[in-house]
């Protein structure tokens, strides 16, 4: 590969990395072609971008992306692929789901919510991080609960008052 082609590849990778909010560095080595195809299709279906690149090119692209990914540089050894997504825990869930049938991909590291997670042991923690939509749903649920209690109290109080008024109006003087 010529230097000009490498520079174009690095520029392209840097743009993709900087456009994505969440980056997962994985190892998909030793996957046969059938499993690699399944993983790629699953990533495409879930809108997760899977890119296989040489470590040196990936490191240079990370340096050019505008963010400091230096904590992930030590994990750029051996066969490396990256998963890019717009939902924070989606690649982690995808990895866990795919590993039900295959021993790979292995999580080397991740950049999620301005924090770095190094090692495959962090996979469960990444799965449990709530996405923006999940947090919004939780907040809406918490806000609705007191309002529903107030509304039911007001409605029950209204029927009590009308019952008292009816009883008083029927009472002979």
C-alpha cells in the first residue's frame, strides 16, 4: 500500500471515528468466514459499524480524530477491529449476544460516555449503562408517578364530596 493510500485510509478512519459517539475495540481473530459474515450482518442490522484495520493505521486515525484515545493505545495489539455506534451500550449487547454461539469477539477496550473501559471483564458493566432514551424513559416514569397519585386523590376526593353533598341534601331537616 502506498503512502498516499495509507493517508487516505487514515483520514477516512479518523472521520468515521470522530463522527461516532462510542468506540469499541475488539478482537475477532480466528473467526471463520461464516461467523464473520454473521457478525457483519448482525452489526449492519443493528446499525453498528464494524471496521477491521491495522493497529498502526488505527492508532494514527485515533490521534487525528480530535479526541484523546491514548488510554486505548496499549490494547492495539494483535488482530483488531473497531465497532462504532450512536447508542452507548449497543455494541456491548451485540458482543454478548454473538458470544452465545461463538467465543469471539473479545472486548479489548471501549470509549463510552467520556470514560475508558479496558478488558473483556468490563463487558457486563457496559451492557448495564443506560442509553439516553432509556434514561429519558426512566425520568418520565418517575415524573408521572406523583402526578398520577395526585390525580387519583383528586378524583376520589371529588366522589367523596359529591356523596356527602347528596347525603346532606337528602337528610330531612
